[in-house]
């Protein structure tokens, strides 16, 4: 029997267990972090038992607040930068080669998991309402793409409709990629079109009395499609299976195309409301963008810079305004970016989950090394050198593969498919070059240990902030209050970057992992609410 878990069931399995001795201290956090104080079961979306936690004194009593443990700790006495040096591109490829030598017992489960990443394009847009369904790989009438005003009508009533008059539908030509050429019979000369929205802003005060027009580029998570329907009635993201004792993703047949797209559009709206120009592109092989590979996050990062270049030059560009005007090529050149050059406009690049992978690679390409990560031992080209002011990562993977259990998956993807997905140690090691960094995540995020986020934060040398919530991986699944908190923190951080502030007003203060956990607002994701709340 499957039924929706209502509040009275929300505390099932959430008993806090006091620890004795160092039972949990070993193998869950590094020596630099305070030993966990308790354990708690985690419901949506991990269904995990006895995760480590710290005690919080909330208004309704004392609770154990769990977090994701560190998957792999540096060996005792290790000399060097473990999560950078031991998880490079070369090291993850070598790990996969070693797995192959061990035989099918090692390699077969990894090959099965990789099927999640080597899969057909995500194309849910238009499956509930046929308006907005296009052939992403064909010649598209830009008027057939849903604009923000589409989501202002019933039953959606989304605030994003307010930005319609200053929104352009954008289409940018990008090259196909190595995996498509080798495995999918795509000609190397083939190009795709990536598409999305460009929302013009009113400008942001820069701390010197001037109003400037920075651009925030926001890249959605895996499967997120900018113009997909999310029925506002579909608020819960989990159901409780009483027979299995698990909390699972809810299904909304016939009403929602992609859960989470509603919350994603609100991130865009709030940034634009604060004055920023905002660009969001469906990643290649997602939604209204063409392509066949959903997972090459380096190419998806390059698409950001390709788009910004196209806005200046008009090459491979089409845009459509709210009045139906469609401009192509030279006629479209210079219409966006408030007339600024591609290399001059202040860029803040951000994304959620897979979008944070894209963000991480974009920062590495821009500040350290232009490298595809499709082949072993690639030469390092000169950094791209755009005027990037910050990296913003939600449901973050900036911590790179060493803080995850996915080393072999990444090694296989790179070695056999020429597809880089999760950043390797090179990207984590690049964080000191980032001018500013924002990290937002749920405490029990399956993407990697919370200490990984703390590691990234410690490496930051400029303006920086971590905002955590009592929730899971997906940035839209932690409940309305937590989602609003993350949205507001991103806006505050982005404004502080442009204003030139030395710290972000209202940012959480902490000095260690325990204080970071306890900095989360005392608001639980729905399935984790203690009984009586």
C-alpha cells in the first residue's frame, strides 16, 4: 500500500540516538571536524539509517540534525592535497582500468550504473500541454517556445509571468561532441541549437554610485527543462511506502511535466527582480535544446561562453522578443548584454546539481585551463579569460569526485565514452582562483559529504558563503521556506559581489562542521518533520 505521508507520519524513524565512545566518529568525518553527537534516519530521498548528526536546540525541543558523512577519508599520515591529488582525471581513469583487471564482479555493476548517464535526451516539455513541444534538433519557430507569460495563466499563476515583456527567447548554435561522433553516427560537422530565456534587468548598484548591468547565467539541474510545466498543486515530492518503509519520489501523471521547474523559474525571477540580467539555457539534450548527449558537463560549460560570444557577434544566434520580433545573425548582434562586449560584461555563473558541475567546469576553463577532459593527458590551453565575478553552486558538486562514491563511474565515462561528468581534483584545486564562490545545499545531500562543501569554502580566497538547509539533494525539494531561503541567499550574495562587499550581509557564521550544520534554519523537509510539527 502506497499513500501520501501526512504530517503525523513525518517523524517515523526519526528517533535520535545518543552516541557512546567514538562509534560514529571513525569513518564519518575527518579529524578536523567535531565528532558527531547522534544519529538519525534520513527519509526522502535517501532512506538511510543512522546517519551522523549534531544536536540542535530548536524552539520545539532538542533534535538530531543529520548530514552526509565523508565517503572516503584521507589515509592517516597522508602528505599532500588528498582530494585534489588522488582524484585527478588520470587517477580516475586508472581506477577504472584497475577495476577492469579485477573482472566482471567489479566492472559489471559500474556499467549498469553508467546507463543512468548514457541515455536518451530529456524531452518532457509539451507532454502535458502540446503547446511548447518542439523538435529540438530541427528548424524551430521561436514563437512555438513557451514564454514566461505562458506560466501566468491558470492553473500555473507563476510570478515569472511578470518578466515576459523584458524576456527574449534565445537560440545559439553549438558544435556536436566526441561521444556523438564516435558512438551515435553524428558527423563532426553537425551542429546543435541550445535554447532558453534571456531576461533583461534594470541594473545593480556597484558600490561606487553607478548602476551596472551584470549577467547571471543559471544552469538547471539534471532533467530540469526551463519551459516545462510543474503543476503548483504538486507540492509534495515524496510518498511513504508503508510496506517497504521507504519514502519515494511522488508521481504526478497528467499534470506535471518536470517537478522542480516551478522553483527553478523562481530563482530566475528573484535574481531579475534584484536588477540582474539573467540567462538560462536548457543544457544540450535537455528540453528545448538539441543534442544527443545529456552528460558532457564540460561542453555544457563551453556553451555558456559560446552564447555570450554570440550575443556580441550575432554568429549562430536567433532571438525573439515579447512583441514577436525575431532577429537573426547581424540583426541580433548587440541587442543583449546591454550593449556590452562579451569579454567585458560582468558574469556570475551558477547552477544546481548537474548545473553546478557545469559551473565548476566553466570556472576552471575560464581561470585555469581550457581542456576538454575527453582524452587522457590532454594539453592545457590558455584560460578563456572572460570577466567572471563568481561561481554559484546549488546542490553542489564543486567538492569533486573524491567526496563521492562515484570514482569508477567517472573513470568509465571518461575512458570509454569520452564524457566528463563529475569534476575531478583539478577543478577542486582551482577554487582559490575563483573570485567569489557561493555554495547552497541540503544537509543530507547524496551528492557528497558535507565536509566537501566546507573544503571548497576553505579554499575560497574571495567573497564566499555557504547556505545549508535541512533537506536533501534537489534544491527545489526542501520545502517552500527552505527554497525561499536559498533563493534569497543567492540574491544577497550576487548583489554583494557586484557591490564589492567584503562579506555577504546575513551570511551564516561558522568555524567548523558542527556550526555549519546548526546554521541551517530550523525548518525540516516535509518527510523529516518530527512528530507533532
